[in-house]
């Protein structure tokens, strides 16, 4: 059974696909059964450009623990980069 859990956000950035770089303006994050990840449930992230069409889409399926690890890495990187000193350096991937 599908969970129906979906969160959407406006984003500003760029992604690279088979035809090169394109602007990103939308992110969709869901928690559901994955199509490809080997897990019962996954966090599914779709990054896309609403104006560039379906060929301008990046899809990722992560296990729940991998998604948590990614969130921590993003927050630590932002913290260190923005200079508030709270981020810790972690150079290894587990």
C-alpha cells in the first residue's frame, strides 16, 4: 500500500542530465515503496525543472538511513560553509 507521503519545495539550482545542465526549480520528496532501491520503503527525491519538461528530471531513491545520513551531511556542510562553527568534519562515508 502506498503511503501518500509527499512534501514539495521550491528550489533554486541546477542539475545535470544526459543532455547537459538545466535549471532546477522544484523538489518533491516522498516516503514510499521504491521502484529500484532494495528496501521495503525509501525516501524518493525528484528534482526537476517545471519549464524544461520531463527530460529535465533527476530521481533518487534512498534507504531511510541513507536519507538521514544525507540530511546530516547537508546540514553539517551548510553549517561549516556559513561559518557558524557547529558543523563537524566527516570525510568518510559509511
